[in-house]
């Protein structure tokens, strides 16, 4: 599986500073959904949830820590003075926590998830299609809302770094155990094996 | 259509209506919070969190009858470890001071803005997630931080240990990693 990764720092994020915390970037997007999206989106999402490898395309986008989609057609009511509204449309909420640059993120999203993009946003009013990515970027910018405050627990780590670290750590634990009972020669061999096994993740 | 949970992680999304007239004060407060010293650092199960003020829906010209919110809303979202109920217990105690400024200016919020009443308010205003994706759904914040530290130390040791003889390598490794 080919993975798409993005290397960029906060200076190259291409978004409002308040959407940025270290290397982590917040994307928050709302869009109104056409009537048939109330049927299509739940079916599509259910298929994705039940499919064993259905999120593999998202995993290819190795710069995403976490993302979510929510479809809602009513807003919880809390009494006056909150206006009690009956929404005409369902609305799609999308958020992402990613690293890299905003433009590159949308580009990669468009190219890697070409079919999925239509399934997610095809029913949204104004969706211009995923490709070419220029009009799609304009669409996302128009529907994006900047965060007032954004927090990331490990802001300096990219998603790739986290995945690499989670791969290295158990192997390092095993090596620590081996260091307590192996002879120096055996340990040197185990150390070399550790380096070879974990080289892509170091 | 709900999927708030994936592996060990939970996607919490809460949308609350802001009292008319309090929007600017809330925005100023939230924008004044330091990302480096965020109140969410005290909730150690939080991977990512955000507060967003939603002024209104964006209307597309192709919509014949676009929806209007009628008042501004505060969106809070968090990607967290474990179950949401104990997380909200922690939030409603640990963030009690901040909650007064944040949800205390929202319609229907309890006063004082803390404890079980705040928890019930936040749960009432929760929007369920349809699809949740996490690149490492079984790792907790503690796991991730520990692993990042371990990887960093392994990289540093690998550079330092180049060319060491086996006995010196093992001794240096044991000293470096405390075994």
C-alpha cells in the first residue's frame, strides 16, 4: 500500500493560527445536505463501518491522526431564548486532526479518496466534485469554521511519528528484557536485529 | 447512525446555544486560552480538543430554503480515551473554573456550571458521530507519549552506540534504559 505523507511545519500550514497547535491542524467543516443525502449518507457510512478494509484509503493518508463525520437533522433544544428550529436540510459535520499543510491535505484527500469524496460530499449543496482540487478547496474554505481554541496532547508529533513510535516501543521493551539475561554477543546480535526490524520507523 | 467509539477512543461532539449578547465575550475568552497551557492538558485522556463558535450555517446559492441557526452555537469536540461518562465527570470537576466562562454563557447551562448538572447538560447537547476514524485507535494518550519518548531515546542511543563492542554496547544500553 502506498502511503501519502506530508512534511511541513506550522509556518506552512496555510490556515488560521488558531487552527494550529505545533504540527497538528484542526479542520472544521459544515455543509447542508440535499434530501437524498439523508438516505445515501447513512447507507454509505454503514457500509464503511461494516467493511473490513473500508477505511484503508483513509489510512493511506498518513498525515491524519483522527477524523469524524456526523449527519444531524435536529439541534438539541434547551428552552428559550434558544430559537426552536425545524431544519429543512440535514447537515454534515466534518472534522479532522492532521499534520502538514492545509492545501496539501485537501489535495491528497481529493486524489486518494476520489470516489469516497463523492460519497461523503456529493449530496452536499454546492459540492463541485473532488477534482480538479481547486474548486473543492474553494468549497471547503467557504464552509470551514476556524477554531477559537485547539488542543493537541502531543503537538510536535506527526501521525507518522506516532505510528512509528507505537511500532518501535514494544520491540524496545523486548530488547530491554533481553539485555538482562543475554550474553554480550547475543545482545549485540539482538540489537542489530532490532535496528533492522525498526529501521523504517526510526 | 452512531459510531462514537473506535477501539479505545471516543469521539465526543457537543453543540450548545450561546446566550445572545455573550458571543463576543466567549470568543475573547476562548481565543485568550494558551494552546501550550490549554485547560484540556488537565484532562489527560484528551488526544485532541477544540472549541469552535458557529455563527450560522453557510448557505449555498443552490439551496432554495437555507437553514438559519437563529443564534450562535458553541461546538466542543474531543477525541478521548475510554468511556465518555467518566471523562465528563473529570471535565466537570477539573475544568469547573473555565466551564463557568465557557458553558456558563450558554442557554440552559446550569449555575454553578460544574458537576453532575453540567455533565447532564453536555450529554443532552451531544451530537452522535456517524463515522469515526483514528490512525491508532487502541493507543491511549499515555501510550502515545510513552512510545514517542521511547522512540526518541532509541534513536539517540543508536547514534551513540555506533561502533561499540558487544560488552560496552550491552552495558551502555542497560544504563541508558535502566535495566
